[in-house]
């Protein structure tokens, strides 16, 4: 783990947050139409079905970069923590 990857992960995470919000909104609207409209048009089902793999992939990358940004500062603190105790 290097500090060079942290800013890249942060940029990727921010871009993917925006993409997940956009695709999530599309998924939510088409999902509501599919659930509450009796005979939903085939195009709504097509959009919902074809957007979902992209949404899932973006969400997974966003989760991975978010986990990295959460864990990395903890790892640095743990790594640089001075050893205390009974030392001769």
C-alpha cells in the first residue's frame, strides 16, 4: 500500500459516486414503473435489465475504493505507532 494510490482512489470513488447516483436513479424509476404500472412497456423492462449490471459493477468499485480510503489511514497509524512497554 502506498500513499500514491490514495488520491487516485479518492478521485475514482468520487466519480463512481456520481455514476452510482445517476444509474441508481434510473434503476429506482424503472423499478417503480415495473412494480406499480400494470402493463409496463417492454422498453422499461429493457432499460432496467440492461442498466443493472453496470450499476452493480460501479457499486462494487465504489465500495472497494471506499473501503480502501477507510482502512488506509488506520493502517498508517498502526504502522507508525511507537512501541511502548517494558523495554531494556
